[in-house]
C-alpha cells in the first residue's frame, strides 16, 4: 500500500512536464515553483539547446543541481535508516 501512496505524487509531477506544451503556457507566478521539478527543468534546458540553439539560463542549471543533490541526500538518508529492514521485504 505504501508503494502506491509513494508513487502518486511522482505521477503528478510527470504530468506537469511540458513536453507537449510550451513553458509560455505556465502562469508567471508558478514558473519558479515549476522549475523545481527536475524533469521539467531538464526538458526546459534541452529545449533551449536543441530547438533554440542557445544555452540554458544558469539559474535553471543551478536550480536543477540543487534539487537533484537535495534529493540524492534525502535518498541516502532514507536508505541508511531503512537498510537494516530491507532483507525482510525481499
């Protein structure tokens, strides 16, 4: 049951990735929050490189790096706390 509850927020983040629509469709007040989604930010950076032939803004790269390393740190903490009980679930 916990697996399904854990997957729900990540499924919603996936639908918020602007693959079939432009970043211009996002209201200006939500752009800062929207860029904290690492997949959306990565798509934004790749669109700048591939479609517009320009480098992505450094602020986007900084946000992408900060969110990614924060998630890496949180994942490491969760893993270290729960690794003793992993064998019980395998």
